[in-house]
């Protein structure tokens, strides 16, 4: 359950950033999927 929540949160953040940059939603989702492990690692490091 934890991993699912992390993926959803990271995906929403990445899609929001991409939308503000003018990237279409499909590309934003792909970028979010690729960036998720890195963002999760960063957040765990900073919040631990």
C-alpha cells in the first residue's frame, strides 16, 4: 500500500510540474513514471 501511495503522489507532482511547463499529459505521465524511484529516494532521505 505504501508504494502505491508514493507512486500516486510522485505522479501527481510530476504531472503538475509538466503541465505548467506545457508538456502534454501523456508525456507527463511517462516522465513521472521514470522519475518516481528517484523522487521517492530523495523524499525518504530528506524526511527520514
